[in-house]
C-alpha cells in the first residue's frame, strides 16, 4: 500500500519545503497539503490542498477519510516570539492540535504521526555546550513549555496506546524560500536578505550569541529519514536531538564578507536575546546518528553560498 500523507501547517517555513520534497518522493497526488489559508502558487498547483484548522479534530478526520491518509505531519505551531505575545492562543494551537492528531492515531484512523519539537525545550539550567539527549529541561518560553509537554504526550501515546509517533528537536533552520516567521533564530535568514539589499544588517542578538543551526535541506532530509526508519530503529519517542553546525552572528557576518566585502553588521540586542541566552549553544545528536544514521551535509560556508546564490537568482531581495 502506498502512503497517503497529510501535512498540517504546510505553508510554514518547514512545511513549504517538506511538502515539495515529499511530493517528489511519493507523487503529487499522495501528499495533501493543508493550512489555515491557501499556500503559495507552487504548492497549490503541484498537488491537493485543503483549508484546515489544526485544532479541528473532526475536520482533520474528514480529510483523513477523504484521502485515506496513512501519515500525518503536524507542523502547525505558533513560534517562540509570536507565542510570547499571545501565550494562551499559542498553548491552544500547539497542544490541542497535537492531542487531536494523537487521538486519531490512537483510534487507528492513521498509522504514523510526525510532530516537530525544538531546542526551545531546553532552558537556562540546561548544559549549554553539547547539550545531551537526556538532560535538565526547564524551558522559560510558552513555545518551549508547549514543546516539552508535547514530547511527553507523544511518548505517553506511544507507550500506552502503541501510537507510532516520531519527533525531532530542530535547531534554528535557515532557508531562502520562506521569509522569517516569528522565531528567535530568524536573524540567520534575514541577514542574507539585508546583506544583498542594503549591504548592512542590525542584529537583534549580541555578536557572540552562539546557537545551533541547520540548512533547510538537511532538516527536510532528516525529517523524511526519521519517518522512513524502521520502527525498531526509533528508540526515542519524545524528541531526537538534531544538530548540524553552530555559530555566532559575528562568525556568520565574516562568512558573508567573503562574498560581499563591504557588508557591515551592527548589534542591538532586544527581548529575543534573553530567549536565545536560555537555549543551548551546541547540541549532541549522537542518538540520531546512531539510531537512524543521521548525517548533515551543509556547513556555514555551504549555507552562505547557497543562500546568497538563490536569493540573487530568484530576485527576492
């Protein structure tokens, strides 16, 4: 039986590119994109699309039945910065959407669930360097609290009901296709657009703020790889640490200057600095590399080259 895949939150940063990658692998008709509003032209043209509220369990069930869905990728969420502005709304979206989909899997309407976690599950008491898979987790943001709670709901549904749910703790993700969407790591996207358009960037984090990051192609590849892994190889049902590289805004600026020598960066830390300071500076993802053979492809030099090239090619500055 071929997979029929529903992506909830397909118009978001990860969802947009994951949808296209899955359509390439499984066929356009087998991957149903959905979001609260219509997606971009490519998404709407390339395969099925449904308007959907991620917290509407019955609405999701009707789509599941309509397309005989076997897998759900639940990506809809309110990210760190936006969630701090609307905490109760963020909790409602981030938690109720997950519980609804987990219930559908428990009731055997779907056989497999993917739900993304984040490094936001960690906090200021977590070891900052090479943050272990299992460690102290005391998040200080609404987003982090919801992701930590979600991880344990995922594990609970797996242990108690046998739900095949899988999750990754994403670091900051860098992509040229989707504009920043309210995350603390979004400087690492916006900096490239501003470098090309204005030749300068004012960073909302301090120059030495080190954070774990990843290019979108690696994040998409890891997500699909985890979902295609044999169940016996998925030994963690909370969230897998995932890492590629880590760097500071100053290091990123130096890399950009290799391509744009006149580029200038300045620093004006705002409220996002406190959020970033509570997160790890680097991640130990040994478990993912051992259990399902995760390997990243892009370092900072490769990311910078790809970002500048594609932004210029697409003329989206």
